[in-house]
C-alpha cells in the first residue's frame, strides 16, 4: 500500500493497493483518490477493501507500507490481526539517502554493498554476521 503524489489534475494523493502472488508477481487490488492522508481517510479506504473479502473474518496476513504513520495506524484499526512490515524498497532508499548525508563518497558504494548483504541474509546467523561486518 502506497500513495502517489500530485500526479492528477486535482493534485490528490492516489492510494494504490497491490497484491503479490506466490511467484512474486504483483496485481492491482484497489485504487482510491484521497482528499488527504488522514487516519479517517485511510480507514475509509481500508474498510471498503475489507468489504470486498468473500469471508468476513478473512484479512491480509501481511501488509507492506512505507513509514506513513497515519496509514500504519489505520491498518492497526481496520486489520488488527495483520502484520504491518516496512517495504524493503523504501528502507533501501532511506538508507541510501542517509548514507549520502553521513558518509564520504568513496565509502558509499562499500556501505551499500554491505547493507545489501545484510538485507539478503538467508538466516539469523548470517544476518548477525553481515550486520557485524557492516558495523565494522
């Protein structure tokens, strides 16, 4: 779930909801123009989404978002049993921005490589080892 900003003549956020198959293909689930990114607006869209489910007790197991606090709160309200995870794309983008702010140019590529090794670790042990390498 994510918003696209100011891409229409009304300059309203376009809220996009996509799903992912077991083969990692994405498909469109819903779109909504929103007046603003307020909890009430997100809740309204998510409630409409919830009405589409055939089984009323069925809900998404995992929802990926950027760190939009209003959206995260709305998910907590409408889908309290769903796990809200931060999108890896947005995390990597933020790491890159912070890296450019705090690291000299010749180390940015090295840190990015070490970061990606942490992200793609296959288990907790490997994650710990790669995180330690990054920290060093």
